């Protein structure tokens, strides 16, 4: 099996090393693991592509490349430049430092990399490690993802639903913010929504008196509705969410047609 790995935390991020271990175990001794990841952190870029300017790409080692672009850029660079059009069998994106659950999904470059792979017709899984007081102080904050990641990916490859339609399914996996030994298993969960919290901006003045704005995240440990991703993950389970890039509100189509005549 040929596996491509990428992320949004950058080529030197510790979560990428965890993902390389997972991919190597999945690929097996006869397989290949290729890395094409952003040269610099690209958190929050979503499914952005560098459409209006070129990106530099550099080989750092055998099957290891850094590109000055987004995770979606990296997937495109891998397929059409590094691999010369020979698509990988699987794309893994992550392991992100921090959760990509709830509304975070819409901003996530980790999700963007997996989404681009799905649009290219390639099976894809995004993986993220929820952080919190129970794992942030561990010697290995990615312990839950490191120990359980391979079995989760294998379960999805063996028993997951992989569609062949235009907007193919890809998977979003979040590991709970607890030590690996305390993980309670997997839970299939819908994407949730954290109520009464959101991204905001925080103004700061530079020494010259100019105003700059920092994007500030909301509370991350606020539960979502029962059975959804944030709640399941905070309860100690690995949340698995099937996703598509199709943003159509299909449940409203018939009603809207009737209303507009």
C-alpha cells in the first residue's frame, strides 16, 4: 500500500511523527509512506489552495517533502508533482495538536487535506488529538493517538463505508484528551456545535501605536449535543465522523422549491 501523509501543523510537528508511525504500520514492510507537508504551520486555513501564487517545494529526505502551501496544496503537489500522477491508495492528515470537532471542522487545515484527497477520488482520514489537563502534561501528549491510531485506521479500511460518488466520503477522527489506557473505545458521531462560544478577535497595539487583531478561539471543552463528536470525545471515546465536501442543505431542497414556486 502507498500512503501519503500530510498535516496543517507543519513538517516538523510532533503529531506528524505520530502519523508516520501509524502509516508505516498500515503500509506494511512492502508498502510506501510519502510525506508532503507544509513548510510552516497552516492551522486554520481550511480547504484553502494557493490559487493566485506559486509555492516552493523542497525534498528533505527519501519520500519526504515540504511545500510552502496549505494541506490541500500539499495533497495536490504530492499527486501531480512528487508522485507524477500515480495516486496513493490512502491519504492520512494529522495528527493535529488539538481537536477538529464541532465547528472547528470548518476552519481546519487538517480536514482540508483529507477533503482534497476525497475530491481527488482517494480514501482519506483526518486524525486529531484533543488536548486537555489530563494529557497535556504527559510525557507524550499524543499518547492516545499513538497507541490507538493504527487500530482505528485499520477498522475504517476494513469495515468503513467508502463511497464512489462525486463527493466521496472521508473520515474525521478525534482522540480523547486522556491517557491511552483510559480510552473507552470508538464512537460513530455526527459533527456537533459548541453553543455560546465562538472564534473572536482580540485587539493589540504595536509599539508604534498601530492596531493589530489576533484571532482568539472559544472554549474547547464545552460539550455538544449527545451523540456528537465533542461530547463523545470528552466522554473518553474516539469519535469517528463520516463527512462529505457537499455543503448542500439537502433536507431543505423540496421545501424551498415549494416556497419559491
